[in-house]
């Protein structure tokens, strides 16, 4: 009889152990991997600003900015002066792109950057380009400028080290031709951006947060690359003398209120340029007294794709045109996500995200972005 009871008791202990282990792993997953994609962290403001606190359109019109401009002033080849005229624009998204990246631009136009999804015209999607030294490529770009009507172009040479000037060009265009917009986003042409989620987040912000908003994926404690000199991220002591950069937002995608755009633009005209455009924007924010805000929906790594996760996040990085089109098709066809499905999709995506930081080529594909 004793033997008859032994098996059920043993089975019960096993069941309890398995249940306890499952609950423990679930709690760990909740604590480690769960992300509230609508969470904004306010970072402490920098010290006293070194630019005037009230910078509006009247200030910009009355101030002779040409004396401050150094390398940031140039001619617009394509300015799209009427892009915002007569419209109540809520958000302008400007995508930095290289002249040769026409496949990436077309993929964005067919997916998250398709303006027909916003019939009221309150969201505008543009591309920021500059000149190419290749005459044939430049001819192709000019044809695209004329046929597409969504490209602003500056009259300076395209290079990685000119990314800072291209970013300041975006600020200049916004304060000159679209100053009535409430927000401006800068992003890159290998990004997935969830515009609807971003608009929803911005609309939910408290009034205090909307003032001088500068929001994205925060980078803290980053040190300049001093050697070798041929490194893409090399910054000399002449460009930046301190040992640690100020807090800045990843250049893969960040959003600014128009008040912040004005202050950052004027500050940029008073600040010596440097190669790292996102660091440079952090330096300008520090001088302007604008605190960068970290938002958990902005990611600068490649998230493991799931429909549920990509309906929650704002940005994700490193996608080829083919991948972007495939993802977008899945997002349009799939049904709404429930809580359980959404939660475990988030766990999966966070796990892939962390592994991709360790083994980037395994998850991104070292040659994937050549399309």
C-alpha cells in the first residue's frame, strides 16, 4: 500500500517544482525583458544655457544669422517651400539618405513613409540629400526630385563627415519653410519608423514635456574614438577636447518640438562643427539648455521582428529595402495582438536585440544593407 502512494506523491512534487520554476522564469522575463514602449524618462537639464531662452520665428527673422553661419550656410538646390504651406502640420519626418540609396527611399515610400496613410496632411515625409560627385547619379537624383516632390537637397558634397551639416540643413529647412509644424523627426533610410505609434505618443505628452522636446534613444558616458585616425568614428582633440561626450540621442531617430528645433538651429550656428552628427546635436542641446529625453520606444539596434512588437515600438534599425517591404506586408495582414501574444513577442524581440549587440553579423547580416 505504501508503494501505491509513492508515485502520486512524487508526481505532485515534480509538478510543484515545474510550476515553481515556470513562475520564476516568468517573473524574471517580466523584470528583465518587459518594456513599456510608451515610457519617457526626463533627464536633468544641463547648466545655464548659452543662447537666448526665447528663440521664435520673429527672433530668427530679426537676427543676422549670416555672421554665425560658418560652414552651415549653403544654397538649397531643392527646398520644397510649399510642402507645409496652408496645412496644419503636426509632424514632419525627414529621412537622411545618400544619393545612391534610391531603393531604400522607394521602400520607405511604399511602407511607413507613405503619406496617403495620413489623408489630412498633418504628417509630412521628406528625404534630405546633398550633391553627388557622380554626374550620372546626380542626374538621376534630379529626376527623382522633380517626379517625387519629397526631396530637399543642399548644395554641398555627400560624405559621412558632412552628416552634421546635413542635419543642420534639416533644422534650417524646418524653421524656414515649416515653422508651423509642432514636431520634427530626423531619421535614417535604413530604419523602420512606426508613425502612428509616434503620433499617439506625442499627443499623449503633458504640456510641460512638449516644451523644448528632444526625445529618442539616450546615449550616456560615451567616449570619443581617438585612434586609429582612419576609424569612421574618429574625433580629434581639436574637434572635441573633453574625454566624455555629453548625453546625446542616437542619430538613428529622434524627435524635436518646433521650439527645440529653433533653439538647436541657432545654437548650431554658434557652435563649431564636428563629424559625429548625433554627438554634435547633444553638444548643441547642452549649450541650449535642452535636456535629451529617453523614450523606450526608440531603439537604435535591430529588433527581432514580430508583428506585435513592431506595432508598439517607434524605431528599429538596420533593414534592407526587401526586409522593410516584407515586414510591412506582414504588419498590414496580421490581426490585432492580444496581451499574451504581445508580451511574449516583446520578450522574444528584446532577447534578439540583446544578442544582436553581441553578434551583429549573425542577426543583421554583414552584407544585408548593400541593397
